[in-house]
C-alpha cells in the first residue's frame, strides 16, 4: 500500500514550522483506499536526522470518504516542536498505520519528505 501527497508532489517543511500535510492512501496501483472508521498513526523516519517520530490519531483528520476517498491530513504543530523533532534531511519516509475494525494496514511514502533546517534570517 502506498502513501502520497494529495497533489502527488514531494512534501517539504522547515524545522520549527507548524504545518499540515495533505496525504492520500492508495493501493499499489494508485487506487484510493476507504478510510471510513480508521484510526491512524504516522511515523516519519529517514536519513540525516532523528527518528522515527510518531504522531497519534489525534493529529490526523480523515476527509469525507464519499467525496475525497483515501484523503487525510496530518497536523504537525505544538509550537513547532513536532517539525523540529523530525530531524533535517531529504528522502524521509512517511508510514501511516490504519486500523479499521481490528484490521491493520500500512501505507508507505518512500522519499516523500524533505525537512529543511531552521536557519535564522540574517
């Protein structure tokens, strides 16, 4: 199972920012998967930084599955602490675990995310 951005472009953010990632869960052929009733947990991991960092169901919002099948958001906030904890670097992987009625499915987005360092403006 695959995970991608909703516009199918790579994702990026700067450490310390509060951001919302717009994601879509699909099967291996790219068909959106129904997330109705799902509990989600997401990990961000990869090279050049700390990890994995896990984000609980409470930071996810599942879109209306009738009109936006497979779509959900992951809010990274906490005054920038969530994005700072991800560690900087390219080629980070995002893995979301979906649990519906006890059935667990993993959606993987490989090389989906780049995290830039928080560099003060000079």
